[in-house]
C-alpha cells in the first residue's frame, strides 16, 4: 500500500510528539518537586528516553519510516536512502510534533512545575538540553559525535534490512538499545539532544508557556543541539558512502 506524503508527515508528527511526551516526561518525573520519581537519576532518564524512541518508532515506523529527527532525515537523504523532496515536509512535521509533545508534558505536570518554581534550571531541563559544563566548542563536538554514532548505526543496521531504510524498518528494539547506549556512554556532558525536534521545539515551548519562576530558555546555547546533530549526521552519511 502506497502511503501519501501527507500521511507520512502526520505519522512523523505523531511519532515525534510521543517521543517528546515520554522523553521530556521522564525528565519531568525525575526532576520536579513532589513527583514520586523525583531523584530517580540518570539511568532512569536514559532508559525512559530509549523507550520513548521505541514508542515513537512503533507508531510511525510502518508509515513514514519513523525518522522522528531532522538529523536522521538529513543523514538518510545525504546517504541516498531518502527522497530530498520529502526532507523539508518531514522536518516541519517533526518540529511541530516536538513542540506539541512538550506542551503536553507541561499540561501533564503543571502542578509539579508550580511546586518547582524555585528551581528554574531544573524546569528548563524538562524541556531541552543544557551542558553540564558550558564550553561551546566541546559541547558542539559532543553533540556531533553522539549524533554521528546514532546516524551511522542507523545506516549500517539498515543495510541488512529488507524494507525501506529508516528507523522503523530496523525494528524498535535495536533503535531503543542504541539510544540507551548513547545516553549512558555519551550523554552526560550535554544531555545528548542528538535531535533538533527534541530540543529546539521544546525550548520554544518553554519560552512561550506560562511557567511560574522559569528562567530564560538558554537561547545562546540553543544552536548547538541543532547544528551539532546536523553536522554529525552529515559526517555519518559521508562515511557510509565511503565505506559502502
């Protein structure tokens, strides 16, 4: 059955929405005051993000390939595994989905955000990433390398598949393991955005939403979780083309 571009974009939007809802949701659960999961820690967050990606893949995979990430879409296009004509529509859908997912996290945890008004950094971290140590050159490198590994693994895993290349065609479980591994091994410096739709769109939601006691949205840093992942994806596609 042929899936129209509009349908593909709808599923990219829904998959990314669920990814951010569950991913930012685990950050909120582990951070916000009076949450029963407060203080659960980094392992729970990395597991939660891995399962969040899995859920998004299960929704969008059969219809759009479940990129759920502008960096993945760019990397696949550069590697010749995705149509350039569909790149922009996919990215728009992913960015809208990320924004809506973040808004839902705020609505879900509204009482807990109100109870955490004296921790503006923690509240921001429920929406987007900020570095543990701000050193923009190193932060950029961290995001670039983590996304390079992500996209290169997706491309390499896709070579053994029989369906359309994309996160959905790989099956949800391998992608889940990749996200968890990256989070545990390479995520502690910047929060491993690896995805502009997971970072920039929720950052915009943080800026717009009426969150009591919130700080600025970290705009001086915001380009790194966008440009770092896109650069890493491009490098991964180049290496893929060289070795194969």
